[in-house]
């Protein structure tokens, strides 16, 4: 029997499958398309996603193919440059097209032994107390202990489960194309500058090799956005908005997106779970969609592996939804708010002007950038008696529940200690112990001038599970997140 079937070979599915393989779980990744789409729907990795890749030793190839950007306008095109001293070793957006991100993630998945099967489409599933049966379009059946749907906003897995996907319908729509332009760079720059004084959903971003990513408002909302626009439609909208079509030709991809938001009513149904766009969809404003999916996968991977291995403490797998669903709810609100600010009507333009004044205050700038980049996420570990006990024993230490940046230690940097995907007890005194959990948690004695606690316990996803000096609370945290001691 397969341990886990992951449906959907996009960024979230690729990272999840690799996280499972890192822990010895047999993961089969099913992708209905025979070849990569080659479409760059997302254009960058936020700070938290860079941390995720760094924690597994995967970041260097991404840095080599991307560009670090700290320019202003990160929130709906409003605002100054990034504030200094952000709580991360990666205070930038890594500008890198999604097709490159997917290729690098696929290469990593192959290196760790993921069984990646392209051209295999899920059409049915059933589950019982022992596992899940996946029915494929070619008539084959696969049996697994668990199945995860990472198959996008039109998720087949979610529909087969009958999980509701309520939300707000789209009111506006935007066309996106990757194509060649014959217009001179000077004409292109001047036209974009003129149009963007009143229409913020417009632009043409160079993609290399003569390609541009062209963005322009649609004339209305399509009844079915899965049907891509035609090149004639794109040219017509460019002429209507900008007075020229820039000589657009030779499209590599054409698509449309709306400003609708939808949210799965639950992330789990027995042995089947949802992650990424299968669980939440929203406008791409702010670039949070793919990043949120990657972070879903990173949160779920170690928990699902523990469940497969029979080592998961009670409630661990359910903590995936408890932690990630509130994050998605906030992402939906942030993306919707930014989309409103991009509308050309007088009301949104007035609010945009007020925000432009407010965001000049460093506190506001920092608050919003921490929200968009996800470095401000703090999971609530106080929803149970154990969680309240851990917080109390730590004196309410502010680090508990949050992710820890890549601090400098006496013998190197913190994130190199997380490459294996295990828990970590970082002990600055040499007086603490993870005895009984050595098969799941590394105990490292080292010091950092950046840490103000004697010791702290990190989960495999880099979030602080415990911090302080109370040894009884430490053992409670070890049990809560890593199960019974050996």
C-alpha cells in the first residue's frame, strides 16, 4: 500500500511530497497534465517561503534564478521601501517566475525519491477506516493510507468529498498573457506610466527571451474563467485601456483571474486532506497565493508523516487545519482589500490616498509587510490545557507559536540544523534534555547572542513549541508535538 497520494503537481503538491519523502514516507504524486504548464501565474517568493526553503537546504538554486527585491509598493502598489530590521534573514521578495519555482521543486522532489506520475487524472475516491482508494481516468486504482488534494481552486478532490467552498463571487476580472511585443521599450514605458495614473491593474513586465507578462482589465466577468481569453480579446482590451496593443503576438500563455474569494468549509475529511488553492482561492494581489500553499504543505508534511508512522500524538493532524485555516482567512481579507485599492473608482482612490499617508509611518509599514510576507504568523498554542500550560511555564514568552528566524549560533546558523526535518531542542546551557525523543528531536547545545532564553524547542516547521527553563513544561511540549517517548 502507498503511504500518501498527493494529487496535484504544483508548488504545494511538490513540496508536500518532498517533505513526506524526507521522513521515509512513500509518496506518490499524481498530476493530470502530461507536461508542465510553463505558465508563470505567480512571480515571487515571500520571506516566509524563502525561510521554508532555507530550512531544508533548498534555497540556493532559487536565489541563483531569482532577484531579491525590496522596492516599495508591496501592498497594492502603495508604500515606501521595506523597513529596516525585519525579523527574518530574508528581508526581500525573491522575484522568480512560478514555472521556474515548479521546475526547481520538481528537481528536488526527484532527488529525494518522490514517485511523480504525470498524465494521471483522479476521477473518483473512496475511503474506509484503513485507507483511501483513488480511481484514475485510465481505469487504474491506487490504495493509500492517506490522500491530499493539492489540485487547485477547481479541486477534484474537494468536489469528490463534497466539501463546501463558499465565498464571494468575482466582480472584476483581469487578463494575463505571456507574449511578445513589437513596441519599443520607450513607448512601452511611457504608456504604462500614463495609464497607471488611473488604472493600477495594468502593466507589461519583461520575462526574458523577448517575452512580456501583460496585465490588463477585462471588459467584464467571464461565465467560465477556465476558458482562456483569445489573443484578439487581449489586443482589444489593450487598445481600449491604453490606446495601443503594443503589437502583441506569439502568446505562450493566456489566462484570466477574478477578485472572488472562496474558502473550504473544512480541510480534512477522514483520511483525505486539502492544501493550497484546493482549500482557499483569492485574488493574486500581494502575491500570497502560491506562498500560502507552500506554507500549508510545510505545516502539514511533518504532521502527516508522523500519522503515517504511527507516532502522531492525539490531535496533531487536526492541528493542521486549526493553524492554517485562520491564516488563509486573513490572506483572503488582505488580498481582497488590496484588490479594492486597485479599482479606479473615486472611493477606492480616496482610501488609497489615506493609506499612502498612513504607510509612511514605520509601524504601519512594518505591520503590513509582516502580514503579506507571513513572517508575522503566530499559531495559537493556547487552545488546550497543554498549550496554556506551556505558555504559562514559559512566562508568556513571546516567541512561543511564532517562527524563529535564522539566527547566528556559535557553530554556524540555525537553519542548517533543520535540514533533516526533525524537531530541535536548542540548549544554550547544556542543562536540558530530550531523552526519550532522540529518534524525532535533535538536542543541540550552542549559544546565540540573538536569543534571550536558556533553551527553546522548535517543531520541524521552525515554529517555537516551548521556550524558557521549566523542564516539566518542556517534556509536556515534547509529548504534545512529538508523541510518547521511546
